[in-house]
């Protein structure tokens, strides 16, 4: 049974405090206890979201995070979950052109908005200048943080097309890389910015 | 980008040229398939319930409410699942041996009772989705008898300490004997008697976590009696044999698949409890299961680097020649002994009298295990801080002291296959402008912001060993290389393709690599011990030679025919020791009012033999050095002494290096070809972290004139030392 709930009722604080399941309790109608977790009774919301340029309509569970929607329901597994609590940036995507942690945003919050993921960087089979530069500078080692680094860099170049190395470090500091290839990522973004990122 | 290459070795056509990864496009487009990206029809999701207590006996587990939750399919606990996790902790840290497994008194199960650390798995749930699985965990009722706990290894050895195992807290060795690990050479008393000066000190290192970006996950699927595991493992071959042994099924009934993995740095070696739990859940549920660790699960449920306490006593002549080195060390292993717990470093000094005794001790913390150079970064920090201090006390320049006392033969007797340590240090000191940056009087800079320089050096094993490779050539001229590597991030696939291209005399674009699947690939040691390139790379060269002989004999294949070359070499060193060498030079700036340390300049000089791919090799050096800075300055898994709870089990709390913290790392390779390995390749991956911690710590001393003896060197400690 689909119920449309106002997204305002789910505060960011409450969301960050709990896991998805705790959230289900917090947002369910009064009287729905923790034991009644069958999917049918979970509040749903129908949303419209533009993903990589294509408009999608989907009924989401209110407890789904945006990264859950992207990975599990749209099959866009390029976006990674490193911590699921807003600490590492592996899940960074662009929401209306701005980099956000998709693990720390609910899917319902994307209603009426536009999401770009790493899969949307390649246009007509042509790599984005950032992707090309990441390859040439050996940005990815294990590659798990790479999608997030790319989307963070993309967001940075949208608002600052010619950043300095320090501005890149500041802009991307929310994206951890345990392989610690920070030098190469910064060089790659600098080079892409010089060459002109589309 | 500064980078220098030594051209004293004969250049090759492909090897030695900077080459982008052959799978780079997959890595930048999101197409690379990591374990958690796998989705099978009808797949269930699993979560693990972990002990909230550092030490407790489980009196009763009631799973009835959880099982009654709609969508819950299977729950495992110690009552219905008694699988032994061989690689997780069998006496002596020698986990891969069937004989030891039979006799050991200290055996780790996937679910244990008693539980021995906060995070010890208690139950696992498989349900229709992860939300239901999460909810089910909350409905499992566990009645614990809470036991007293102990966190620090020295305290755990006191007679009145609570016993984590019935035999006591000194971990048993493979013969069930409670004995420390000892290394002796000469006569230490003689060494101190012949010394002009003897110095003693104590150093400690913190518990730090591998914290690779990809949290552990696993997908298990049974097809009849055959198990397929998709899992991030650094070694598919060992993961298969471990899993088969632990589940009591033949190895050929286990298929391990690892296409891409998000780092590991040693904590994805071999099989993990997650693999066994997922396999058992899938078997019990009769459906494929995906187990996902949360980040907290990963921090508290997967191992980190063992914390240590190191007591040194060093005897030296007045002119700065080492006479004796004594180490008494304690390593905190957690509730199980997953790896050895040794403390490395003494061996890099030339010294006639050596006495090292290291106690691997059980504690009620998360288990310790392999992490990038398992016993070295912490050991090198201890011994190289100690020696740096001795140099200052003798009024010697630390570089001069190193040149006088560093290893020239392994253990002072066995020659190295090549030796370049002196060149690493001299060339590094010159390039770094050591004399300009180093302060003869430590802490002498005027004003509150002081600069200083530090140095540390290393020798790291580059042993040979067995591996396999198969190369197939078809009539269209395509070469397919089958190797049992995964790609933890170091770039093994690309390296193997380059080595094959070199050996076959064809461009890299002609080579396809098949990797990461035990049903398709022959044995490889996997990405551990910095030996994939050396061992599997050498097998690729040999397989290429075998294929060339086939071609010479039979001609190129036509039509549907193929030619296959294979090799299973197991080369040996003929009485020599093979090592990579290196030296790191660091300049720091310390704000003595804030206690803040900033790395201003960092130079890493490495002899890793011939560099196969300078592009990825540089990434490895820079990454290891940067990790080392983090370990030196801020990484720490803290525990609350009152209740045994981990306090910093997450990325923020663990305080990893970020974009803003990472300085530019300058890399110099001094290349060599000692005639072993593929074209003279030696180890790289781990060695880059080994001297980093000590170099940073020594630079801090030079800046502030206070020796920082406890890692990490946080602001509060610096301010405390200066107060």
C-alpha cells in the first residue's frame, strides 16, 4: 500500500542517527511496531527523478537511501558504498549539479531533481576529460573510491573550472582514498581542468 | 611530476615503460564489478550480530522472535554452526596447516563461545532484504554472562590477569607451547660488556586498521554440492583451499571469483569468516546469499595491525659502532592469534650480538593480523627511533650513523643478490639536501613554528617462490594469459600483461588477461607478501618461453587450432638473500603552540629491482608513504579502558589521511637487475610503508628536540612533551 509522506518529516538528524531500519520505525505510522517489518507495510512514495539525463518514475520505500535506489533498483553499481554514514565519499553523486553523499540522502529527497552518477559521465561513448586524465595519471589503484572522486571533481569543476591544487584538495577532501593516491588524483584534476572538462 | 629513473640497466621494449592499466576504463566508468555489485536471482541479504561485550560467555541465544519476522529465512549461531575458521586463528599464527589444526588447543570458530572481543560474531541472519536482516538482528535475544576483560598485552601477562584462554594469555605456538618468539645471535651480555655506552628505552605503537575502502562482502551460491563464492580476496587459490578445508569439501568443489576488489592491505588474505558464514547461510537457506559488512563491522570484525610495546637496550662504542641490540617486545593479538605478532627491524643493522624476545599476547580487542608489511612499520619505528636517538647522543649525524651500522649482508653473513642501500641513502641525502634541512641542534629553530628533518631506511624481503601461468595463442594472433591473480589495487593484471608482451615480443594490446577465478586460472600465491610480480610474473615469462618453443616446433596455429604454453616454476636463490632497499627523507614543520605537524617535503628512494610499470609503481610508493604518515601522526583505534568498547571504529574516528593531509611524495627508483624474478623485479607494495613512520617521527624529534615514544604522535602528546 503506497502512502505519500512528506519528506519534511524525516529530519537529517534523525536519519543520520539511525540505520535504515531504525528509520523505518521512526517514519512508520503510529502503532506499527518494530516487529512488523514486512515490506508491504513500509511507507512508499512515488517519485520522479532524472538519472543521467533520463527521467525515471519509481515507487520507493521511504527508508531507502539514494545510493540504495541507484545501486539496487536502477542497477547503477558504479556508485560505491564505503561507509554508509557520510564519512568517506565513495558514494558521491551530483544532485542538481552539486556533489552529495548519496548514502546520506534519502531516495525520496531526489523527487523532482536530477542525479548524475559515474555512468553518466561518458557522453556518446566518449570519456569525460576527467576520466581520461584519471587513467593517464593512474588515479585509481583499487578503484573503489574512484567514482566518488570523479563526481566530486566534476562538481568542483562545474563551480570552479580552473582550480588550484589547493582548491582541488579542499574541494575533494571529503573523498577518502586508502590507497592514498591523493597526489595522482590532484594531478589528474589539474590536468583535466587545463585541458577543459566538458 | 618529479621522477627520476636510473638508466644503468638495459632498457626493454614494454617492461619499464609507463603504461596505463589495461582495465583503467572499467575503473573510471563504474563498469568494474566488485563483489557487492554481484546480484543473483533469488538472492538473500545477510547481516551479522556481534558481541557488545569484550569478554562474555553466552548462556542462551533465543532467535525465535527473529525467525518469526516475515522475510527472515535463516539464522546461524554457535549452536547450529560449528565451522572452524582455520585462517582466523590457529595456534602460532600458522593457520594454513592441517596438522596444526588437528592438535591445536586454540581454535577459532566462525561463532565462538565465549566471545573474546567487542565484534566477535554471535549470529548471522539471511533475509529477503537488508532492512529485514537488520531488523532481525535486533530481535535476537542473547543472555550473556559478562566476564572481566583485559586490553593491554603487558597487563595481560600479569599473574592475576583474567585468562582469555584456559592456558593463559601468552599465545600458544604450533606445538601448543606458551613461548615467546626469540632470535639470538652472538652473546648479548658480551655485546654490552664490550660497549662504551648502553642506552635503554621503551616505544609503543597503536592499533591501526587496514581500513580499505571496500567493506567486506561476500556472495555465496550452491549448485548441488558445488560452492561458488564471490568474495574480495587477495589470493583466490589460498581462499579456495582454506574454504574447502574449513567446510570439509574437496577444493574442486569450491570456486572463488574475485574480479575487482577495493583494497585490502593484508586483511583480505586467504579466506575470511564472512566467506564461511555466507556459504553456510546459503546452504541452510537453499538460496544465494549476499553478506554485507557495515563499515563498523569491518573495523571491529576484520583485523588491523598489531599494537606493540618495545623495550630496547642498545650497546655502542664511542665512535658509533653497534655492539649489541636487545629487544623485549609485546604484541597485542586480540582474542585470537591470526598472524605471528613478530616485531621486525633489528635485522637491518649490522651487529654481532642480538637478542630479540617477542611475546604474542591475547587481549580482548579486535584481532590483529597482516597489514602492509605486517611486522615492520611498527618495528622499524621502534628500532629506528631508538637508533636515531643514539646517534644524537653520540653527537653524530643520523645519516652517518646509518651508513656506519646498516645491514650489508643479511644477518651479517648471507650476501644479498644485489646491494644498493648505501646508494639509496647517499643519493637520497643529496637530492633531499639533508645537510641543509637537518638541524644539528634539534628544536633549535627560533619561534613557535619549528622545522626539522628525519630519515629512515629499510630492507624488505623479495623472495622467490612457486607460481603458475598458462598462455594460449589462437590463429588470429591473440594471446590469452591465464593467471590466478586478483587485483588488489597494485595493478597485477596490467603487470602480467606487460611481462607477457615483453616475453612474447608483442604489444600489450595483443594480450588478454584472465584472472580472479579459480575455475579458469592456475595457482598463484595471490597479492600478499609483495610477491605477485616476482612469482607469478616469472611464471608468465616461463610460460611465454614454453609457448615460443611450441611455435618454433609446430608453427603458428591455423583455423580453430590453438597453441598453449604453460609453466610452474619454483626458482630458488642458491644461498643468497634477495631484498628491496629504500630510504625515506622527511621534512616537517611543527607548530609548538598547537602541536600540529605538517609534512613539508617527502622523498622516497627505492631499489625495487627493475620497475615493471613506473606509472603504477609510483602510485604504490606514494600510497605506502602517505599511509605511513597517517600511522605516525594520527591513526589509532582507541578503546575505553572502563568498558572495553572501541571508540574510533570508523573512518572519521580512525583519522585516516585525507586529500588535505597528503603532501607531495617525491619518488626516486634506483633500478637494478640481479638476474632473478621477471627481468629483475623485486618487491614494492609493502616496502613503501615500512620506513615511513620512523622517518616522520625522527623528523618531529629534529624539529622539537623531544623524542616521541608513543604512536601516534598526536597534538596532545607534542604539547605534553613540550610543557
